[in-house]
């Protein structure tokens, strides 16, 4: 798992995972994602590897 920070133009985004769960991340927020998904998002340019492991977003699993 890698922790990434969203830097894109939107106030927030929802990241669907192959498992069916999703994560919501606000701009400048961080989220921990599987390595392959994190690498793909970083390659798109709106995400970067986080310098801290402090998560500021939550998974929909947290609401169950």
C-alpha cells in the first residue's frame, strides 16, 4: 500500500477500487491505496506520493 496526495483541480474525488469499495479524497488530502493503483494515479499527474502516512480521508469501509 502507498499513501498518495490528491493535487487535482476538483475539491474532491471518489476512487473506486476493484473490490467494490471506494475512497473519497479531498484536494490536498491523502489516501492509502494498493501500490498498482497509486502508481497509476501518480502517473496521471494529479497525485503525488505523500510525505506523511497520516490519512485525511476515509474509506466507505469505515462507515460500516
